C-alpha cells in the first residue's frame, strides 16, 4: 500500500469554501479510481491561514498514475485551485506502508 500526502494553504475566510471544493473535485476523483483505498481531508486553522492535507491510500503505483497521469511525482491541481490556494507545492509526500495494526495490537505491543 502507498500513502500519498498533499498539503495546501488558504486564507481562513476561504477554508469552508475550499473544503467543499476539494470534496467535489479531488476527493470525488480519488474515490472514482480503482485502486484508491481511502481518501481523507485534514485541516488546521492557524491565525489567518488554514492548512489542508489530503491523505490517500493506494494499492499500487499504477492506480496513482491513473489519477495523476504520467508525471505522477508532481502534485495535481485543478483550475479553480488558483482561486483559493496561497502557494503551490510541486511535490507530494509518498510513503510505503510497512505495517498496519489496530489500536489494540499497538497498545499490547507497548505494554510489553
């Protein structure tokens, strides 16, 4: 499994509109790709800016390429992102999931 993490920043006043926008575009598109295992949005307000992170999990690089295209190493943006985002990162973080465990198993492993 591969985890893909993207980060973006908006003005706080645009945060709710941008949340709706990425739900209707990126999240919807992620979920329509066979091989997308999950899609989450996190956000944090910090004074007059709002940080967004999308975290997606994929079954393979091929599935990510179906979403992002041949240049899948670069972050993907939609036309209206220009209306909201204060900066544009070229890259996204990619992590290979090595181990996944439930909270119960994790708690037992640290209690030993």
